[in-house]
C-alpha cells in the first residue's frame, strides 16, 4: 500500500515536534529526490541525434521544387536554377508530341505519359489564329540561340532550321513541334485541350505533316497525371512550404496573443469567461464552416480553381482538391451541429465550471510567473517546428531521379548528336526507396514525440509551481521560492526529464499504432478487403473504439502522473499509480467539477485554434496565394496546420489553468487522505467550491 506523502512534499516536524508549515520546516517539494527513468532520457537524447541525422539526409537529397513542378525529358526539375541549364523562369511542363500523349491515354497502352517528350516553358502555348505556331526543343548544338533569345522568340526557331530538320519536325520527331491544341496552366503543367485549332491543323496538313490524332484521350492522359494521388499529396505538402508566412502569423503569433489575452481575462473576469467561451466557440465554428463552403463553391463564387492565370471562362478542370474540400465541408457541418447541441447541453452546468475556474484564477493571481512561463516552451517549440517543417519538405521531395525503362517508340531528334535517337529516350521519374519512406515515418513520429515532450515539460513545471502554492496554504511563505516556476523547472531538469520522456513516448507510441491501423483500414476499404461478416465488422470497429479509449485514458493518466512527478519526484509508473489511486478514492467528490473545468478549457483551446484557422483562410484569400508562383492548390493543408499549431500553442498557455485545477485537486485528495478526510492545507476558495457542489447540482438540475 502507498504510504503518506508528507515526508515527500515538505511537511516535516518542526523543532517542537509538530508537523506544520512553520519556520522549522525544510523547503517545500525538495526532499529525497533522485534521477528517475534515466534510460528513457538517454533514449530521448539518442532519438534527437537520429532526428538530426535523418533530417540531414532530407536536406541532402531533397528538392522542394519537385513537389510542384514536373521533370523534363532530360530529368531536370522545371523552375530549378541548378539544372543543366538555368530553368528558374521556366516552371511549366509542356508535352511536345500530342500523338505520344494520345498513346499514353489509351486504355491498355503500356506507354506511360512520363515517357512522352516534355520540356519546361514560361507559359503554355496556344495555336495561332492565322498561321501555325511551333514550340522547339531547348537550343543546343548547331542552334546558336541563348535561352533568353529562345524565350523571346516564343520557343520557335523552325524558320531557321535546315530542310533535313524541317522534315523530321513534320514527322513529329523534332526538334520543333506544331501547336495545334490549345493548353492552359493547370498546377504548373500545360493541360492540352482536345479541341484542335482548324486553322493550325490546315496549315500543318498543307506542309505535309503526319496525321495528328484528335481525341479526348489526350485531355484525359494529362489530367490523370495531374490528378494522381501522389501528385495531389505533393502539392498539399508544397502548399505548407509556400504559405510559411501564414503559418508564422496564424500558427504562431495569433494563438500566442489570443492565449495570453484569454489568461488575463480568466484572471480578471473569471465569472463571465465560461459564457464568453461557449458563445465565441459557436460563432467561430460556424464562421470556419462557412469558409469551407465558400472554397468548396457551395456559396458565393470564390471556389478554388486548378487553373493558374488567365484562361477561357468556359473551360473547366476538375481536381481532387475540390473533392477534398467538399468532404471537409461535410465533416465541418456535422461537427458544427454536434458542437452546437453539446453547447446547449452544458449551458446549465456552466455555474459549476465557473467555481473551479475561480480557484485557478486565484492561483494565477498569487503566482505571477505562471502566465509568463509558457513563453519558454513556446519558443522552444517554435524553433523546433521551423526546423521540423523545413526538414519534412525536403524529406518528402527526397528520392532519386531515374530514367524509365520502356520499350515504346519515343524516338526524337537529338541536337547534340545531330541524329534521330531511339536509345535512352524514355522519360524520368522520381523514385522513392523504402529507406526514404521509413525516414518520413520516423520524422512524423519524431515530431509528435517532441511535441508531446515539450507539452509535458511545460505541464510538469506548472504543476510543481502550483503544488508549492497549495502546501503553503495559499499564503506568501518564505518556504515558497520567490520564483516557484523556475525552481520547479530546475527540479524537473535535474531529476525527472527521463520520466517526461517516458510519458510522452507512451502517448506517441499508442497514437502511432492508431494511425497505422487507420491507414490499414482505409487501404482495406479501397481494395474491398474489409471483413464481410457482421461479426468481422463488429470486431474491427470495436477494436478501433477500444484503441481510442485507451489513447484517451493514457493521456489522462499521463497528465495526472506529471503532477505527481512534480510533487513527489517519483518515476513515471509510480507517479501514475499514486495519481490513479488518489483519483479513484475521491472520484465522487471531484469528478464532475474537474470534468466541467476541462470541458470549458477544451472549448477555449478550440476557440484559439479556430481563430487561427479563420485568419489563415483570410490570409490565403489574398492575391499572393491565388496566382503565379505562390499559388496554393488548396487552403486545406495550410489551414489544417495552422489549426493544429494554434491548438498546440493554446495547450501550452491553457495548461496554466488546466494544471492549476488538476494540481490543486490532486493535492487536495492527498491532503484529505492524510488527515482522515479533512484537508488541512486546501485554499478556502477550493473548500467552498467542493462543499457547494451538491447544492450546485441541485440548482442546475
């Protein structure tokens, strides 16, 4: 059985033999500590070394331009100034030979569109209204043109070709190719429109050119390439990189400002904050849902468009991004309805939540450094996330550019060798090895573990500070350090970092298993391999629900374990045992008060993160992110990242109130256990709150 914690938390006998808080006592929460869970601290340090090595691999092999721009027939990334030739202005991928594109679009064709000859251009060519336009290969060999002159001539040097090269061009072997199909810029790829220009086609036929096939397969082949799952995922990741200013403002500065304002209002206007939080939450979730409707095209005319720049208004291109926004709008609608109904259900209980928040407000007022401290883990997380996101962009774009192996006819004239070449004419692809996939998964896991670690670090420091306040009877005592927050941080760094690493690792491990099982479920659903029987489906969905419950339980136990680590200095598992026993033995007295306080705090975090998402929508709706180089494919990922970052920042700052409540209540439980059910050190406001609970329940029923 667990013994009393008095000797651990600072109530030692004074010179007259009586236990108390008098001058004869030693310092609070400092007795009998030693380093705990050191093995896991070493593991965490090793993990950081591995993260740095893993990220350096991404920085070495990655090129974020690959996420947006395609490869030309030489394996160069369009828009890359470090390619064989400077392509910084040539960002658009254009397929030269329409017959090769048609062949790749046939149902059972083995000719992949990546093997069709493509080059990088500044803009998408369109047919001439009275003649025939040409797009010629990069100037080299006997073609004495600079890249700038080639661009100024609209990529056309057909008139300067000798008769032999004109003839190969008329055979669609290059180096020049006719522009008979209009094209538009769709996500930095020239989408050919299978509607041939009659004027251009007539000139082509009069010159003796080979037959060019006009078929919808040309349109579909390119559209299928642009709309592939891998291409969409790459664009989503690229959107995060392009919108780094939005992430900085809406994922960093906005939640920082709002969280501090919320804490100050809790301190000075606690009676009205639960009502303000509930009302503001409903307004914000409705506003964010309306923005999803707007971008999905369900209201207004500001839907996202995959086409970049000016184009024929009658031409429409579908994209997966729009479908994903439709799905997000549906999900947000369901969340909005559930949230609104839940808000109505808790309105009658808000008075009880107000009482427990008053206790936290008093603690914040007495221990002033509590409001300031979260800035420290906030800055650490800010530096970490800047490094982590940059490394993620490079890891996702890592891989090796390899030439395809193909048996198709891809012959074309080579200006350097001065002949039609059918060897080594296949296109290039970005090849991802299993090592790169493992590096990406490790990076994702590492980001989650580090986030959990910094959050746990902040929570434990705050718990130690509040515990000092409690065991001093809420008075200004010489036994409480002048800056209890920094004394608590010193104790944590010296003795308990290993316990924090262990707790955060457990949460990360369980969440990773959930993620893997969910990914497996989706894959089985797509392949129609889901359990067919009702028993199989029941077992499958039950396991998912159980895993969610386990995850929630572990997070709850972890939070209370961090409090007991701060108070007792015990290892993680022992602290978890003590905290669980205290809560279970006092669940009837503290359960509802604690839960209602957590609900209001959760809504407050959502208010901050929803505001971050709302500001992200507004910033992404400016001209910078809707056209040209910085155009994002969809606001979905940048808004989601801002939402997550806003929630993490809010968790750090709202942890001041959250840990104040939880630490005070756990300390109260221990105090009651050691004094035959009557707490001796509890602040009067806490005693009043708990004693009035039954009356409050009667009034609100």
